[in-house]
C-alpha cells in the first residue's frame, strides 16, 4: 500500500510554477495576476482566500483581494465582476463561494468572462471540459487527475466508482475519467444518496473516488484488495480541545485505518487531495496569463 502524498506533489507543482514565472518575468513577460472577490466574513472562506493569497506569493504571482460586506447587492457584485473582466492586468479571478442567500450564485458565475474563470465554474468551461476541449478544469477534479498522473496509476479500462454527484467534484471527475485520455479511459459509475446497493459498486471498483461529504462513509468491507482510493471528503469533526487548538480535525469520507491496508494507493486526509486543489488555481492562473488556452478554436 502506498500513501499518495498530495502535499509533496502540490509543493513540487508550486515550485515548477514559481520557476516558470521567474523565467517569464526575467524575459520581460507579464507577471500572472489573480484577483479574488470575498463577500462577508465566513471563517472557512477567509481561510481559503488567505491560502490563495499565500499561494500567489509562493508562485511569484500578483494578487488582489476585493472585499464586500454581506449586505452587498447583486448589481454591485456584477458590476465588480465586469470591471475585472475588462481589466487587462487581471489574468484570472474567482468569486469565493458560498455567497449570501440573497445573491444568485449562478448569475454571478455566469457574469465572469470564461477566459478569466480560473475556478472553471462557468458553464462554458464545464461544457468544454465535458467534450474534451481546452478549458479551465475546476480545482478538485484537476487535483485528482494530476495525482493519478504523477503516481503513474493505470486508469485505462479500469472501473472507477465515484461517490457523489456534485457539480464541483462528482460530475466533473466522472466526466474527465471517462474521456479518451490518460488518465482516463475508465468505465465510470456515479453513485449518490439515492443509489441502491452502493457497497456492490464499490466492491467492484478498481478506483474509488469518495466525494460525498459523509465522514467515514467508505468502510473496509466495501473495498476490494488492490483498489485505489481517493478521498475528497474534508468534514470538520469536533475533537477535545486537548487534541487540537482549533477544537476540530478534518475527517475524510474514508475510514482510513480499515480501508488503507486493502489498497494499492490511498490519499490521506489531510494531505491528499486538499493541497492539490489549491495548486490547481495557480496552474489555471498561469495558463490564463499565457493566454493561448482558447485561441485554437
Ligand atoms: N469555496 C470553497 N471552495 C471554493 C473554490 O474552489 N472556489 C470558490 N470560488 N469558492 C470556493
């Protein structure tokens, strides 16, 4: 059994990006610039955005954070999105989710110019990805596929069971892994909360991608010997304050102690898929800055 070290791979990719950017700047090219819109003061969102700003520093990117109070109107947000769309110095930007309930998330995401949509959430990018055209692939599916690639995990002809059908993980990762590509060429089953006999689909799988958001869902008796298990879950579970300063720890969708001994490869939580999702945004921003991703069609 080999533990897939997402932290190490993410650090390697970040170093690759930083080196490339140094070279671009040294030869007179443009410094990549990522902007983020953050609405309100949600603790999780503040942490995510602070991480993104730090990643920009590590990668030699410029970053801009634009803050609004929870009371911001949809019109004001859309007008800020349009300003960023039109700003030639900003290569890519994100609107941190979730947004307050009075804001229509879809409307905001669709207002983003898909050529600057480094989160890969715009319907144009989702659609292009699903038919195999160059696009911005969203962070988590990108991170998963990159881990499979860098660990040389064979995917062609394998049965991959995806647990979860969310727009940001389950659907896109299923779509990527069924494509004629490497990694890819899998036979994919997507299971969700209404699937009957999930255990059977898991037991038959060569690769399981657990993205339900149900801590400890995948048990040892649901996994066949030699399977590859990718754990996307990151639920905060409370623990006694003597154990951690924060009072919680991250728990994945996989019962790691039971499942790991049966696997050929497994991602831990934390330190598996999580760090890869952060680096995906940097990769997309660099692509946006280089500017040729959509030019061939
Ligand atoms: N909220 C949680 N994860 C993400 C992400 O990847 N992008 C955005 N925009 N918001 C998030």
